[in-house]
C-alpha cells in the first residue's frame, strides 16, 4: 500500500474499528502523524499540536485496533499499552510538578542554598523520604514507558494471519 492509499484508507475508515488493516496502512499513518506533529513542534505554530492530535486520535486508534485484528488479536491488547503509558506519566508528574511549583511545599528557603540543595530539601519535605527516590521514580517512569512502547511495537509488527479470521477477510496489500 502506498503512502496516499494508506492515508486515504485510514481517513476513509475514520472511526471503523472492525475489519483488518495491513502493516503498511498502520505504519504510514504513524509516520505521518509522528512526522507532522514533530515538525509542528519545531515551528511557531506548536500550539496547534493539540488540534493535530485531535484530528489523528480516532483514526489512529481505529487503525491500531484493525492492525491487531489482522494478526488475529483483540483490540483489548491496547489497554496494557495505555496503562503503561499512564503509569509512566504518574511518576513524571510528581517528579516535575513539585520541582516547578516549590511554593506548594511548606519549607523554609535559605538564600545561600544552591539550586541542587533547594531541590533536595524541597523533595524531602514533600514526602519525608530521601531525595534519591525521585531519580528512581524518573527511572521507573522511563522503564514503564519503554515497556509499553516495546509491547506496542511487538503487537503492530506481527505478520498478518493468512486467510480469513474471526475479524474478517485479509486486507489486501497493494504495491504499485
């Protein structure tokens, strides 16, 4: 399937979660979304990235479910990927939130403190645990996020099932 065929198929089946999708159909949409979103972030129009996300989220989910169907799997396998990414955001949120908003903490600030000393006092005051925990939290977030990404790559790169399966007849690869 060519680039244009893939994009027109994905947007033609904008919210169709039934049926099957080829690997090329899925990966071309991923490429255009990731490339377009990244390019937009590098321009003064970065504020429009949320709009791009809204336009692409439904067809992306639909083609992801159809891609899983093509391999003979249920779309419910996307749920662990979702929760792994949410889990990583949990760790990032608490690591960053209290670094950006120090006034949320009831600590006394000594004007002779370095930024590193202030951050350590701030983190310790937040939870009463050692500041090293925050580095571990960020590492845990990275590991959890990587696990979700690896799981998704595994799911989406599996070969198609030959012949019909419980999700319908096979999608036809079109090579020009």
